[in-house]
């Protein structure tokens, strides 16, 4: 570890100790303090929305302000507002029935939702503000102290987060760290009370391995290849319009972007043309100003160009939205890749860019089997009538499902958001996030009469028959 990295790791440990000491000294945050912290976070989004747009455009080299306001300001703003509206109900202790005969004799049982303590969040580079403030809402609502690690691939957003969070929150409440992958590894190795990571499955495994050394529970929001399955009876124009938007939002750099399309064989070529026209309608200058968000780095752009070349060499038909390759860096032509070989990188790796494979299927059972033969995706998109879409939902597994739309299920505050299997574990939206970042503390208040009086030691000859009678009584 370099001297700089060692210094960053030391600072992280010092801040963790500082936050733990504050938690022990001040106790559990009451409702008023939690509301105040959430309101301060709202101020950092609303009052500095143009600063966020500027930072995001700098990090991506080109990102339209409208997209930044929608994705990285409006959505997390709703997360924070929803938490404030429902905070009192979430915090309320929950009465639970006490087992027989304890309840009969006056016992009382309840669950108190208490903060886990000091929780961490490794923020992704593709949605820096949403990745910061979205999880921050349930973390603060649950009464936690929070440590944040920003991505080195979004330095302008990281610098803005450090400045704004540092001005609005005491270091004992919320702290922000930057740094490279070494700093990220040091952050994941901290003995936190809970750790959240959003990113690739590969890095997610590394984060979970580091957290396991401290038995730190984790919430992993990973990605994978989220399919869009178009059924025979789907409204094709609606499907094309919504899939095109979902693929090109943030330049395809979204963990729940549709990663490939399955469409009935007879409809494939017509649907490919619908998708191409729709992408061009939404972004008339796909390689210029006002086009999809640029890619985060030239290395990422070059990776995607290599993937296209490989798919073409292996027999896929490439349908670009427009002709020509850009001379500028960090941009590639949005393209549809028709019938790529399953062994090529576009079908093995999460794409994270404006490329969309399209594959034909013969029967709906065949399409369902194709999805099930691969790791469970973070999202599944299905277009069609009720009977067909219900067949798909019942026959597959995924973190979440959107029917006749894409991505919008992730904007629903009353639904959990999270993956399953290789696409992640845990959920963090709204009340589900409040529960994830809280400890459900069992509180039992015993009655004056002792329900176990005849079952406690010293054991006598009658002890076993008494227990056996209880076993017979409780059977069934």
C-alpha cells in the first residue's frame, strides 16, 4: 500500500472511531434530528442542482442537464421526501403477540427499530448524486452515522460531494472520502455496522469478501444482463419507444438498462427498425450536443468498439442508429446488434453503453428458458398482454420486474429495489431501506406470574411428563 493510500485508510479509521464515539455519547437520534438531517440533504440537492448538473457534465464530458436533473436530482429528492413523510410510522415500535402461555399471563412483546450504528456506502460512478443521496435517505431515516466513498471515475462529483456534505453535516454525522481502488478496498475493509455497494458483480464479490473479515452485513446492488422480452401480442411501437429510452438513458450506463431484447422471430426485423427510428427520434444528433450521455472514459468506449467488432466477426448484423464513427473520444454510435453469438462479450458481459443486442425466439417457453439459463438479472422487462406477461413473470426470477415499461419500477417508493443471486442482495428503497439499515431489536416484558414455573429446575420426576403434555398440546 502506498503512503497516500495508507494515510487515507488511517483517516477513514479515525473518522469511524469519531462517529462511533458520537453515537455512544449522544445515543439514538430522535425523530426531530433525523428529520433535520434529511432536510439538510434535500437542501444539498435542490439548492445546488445546477452545481450537480455541471459536475456530472464534467465527469462524463457531455451530459444533458435535463437528464442530470431527472436521474440525479429528482429521483433521490423523492427518496428523501418519502422518508420524511413516513418517518414517524417507520420508527414506531411494533407490538407482537407473545407465545402461549406468556401472553395469557400478561407478557408483552415488541420490536424496536434501532440504528445499526455507523454504515458505509460505496457510491457508483455512473449515478454519483443518485447513488449518494438515494441510499442516504434510508440510512439517515434509520438514525445512522454515515461514511461515503465516492468513485475516482467521477472526480468532479466527488469533489462537490465532499464540499457540500462537509458544509452541511458534522464529520460525526456524515463523512465523504475519495480516492482510487486502493482507498475503496480500505473502505470495504472497515469494521462498519453495515456496508452498501453498487457496482459490478466482479467487484461486489471483492467487497463482500473484505466485509466478511469483520462480519459486516452487506447490501449489494449489482448489475447483470437485464432482458427485455417482447411477447407476440405486445404493442410494438410502445415497446420500441420505452426500450429505446431505457437503453440510452445515461448513455446506457445504468445498472437496470435493458441489456438485450428477445422478440418473436417473425417480428424481429420490423422491431429492429422500430428501435432504430425511435432512438434517432429521441436523440436526433446521437454523436453531438444533446445526444446520449458520453461514456465515462475513452477506455470504456474502446472496450465497446471492440465488442462490436467481435460481434460482427462472429456473424452478427450491426445496425447503427446513424452512419459514421465520431472523431471525438468517449462516444460511440448507438447501435443494434442483431443475432449476436452467445459466446461473444456483448452476450457474456454487462454492456453499460448504447449497444443493444436483439435476438429472435420461436416460442415463449423458449424465451423463458433462455432467460433462466443465465444468472438472475437485476431487472426483467416484459411487453405484452396480461396472460403472456404473467407467464413470463411466473416462469422467471429477477430482482424486479416492469411490465410494458423499463426502469420505472426503480422509481416506485413503495416497492423494494434490489437484486437476487449474482445481481445482488438486500433492498434499500424507502421502508425496505429503513429496515435494512435498522436493527430489529426484540423487547420482551415478562409478566409477574412465571409461565415457566413448573418447567424450571430443579427437575423432578413430573418434569418430563409436563413437557410432553405441552408437546401434545402444541402439535398442529
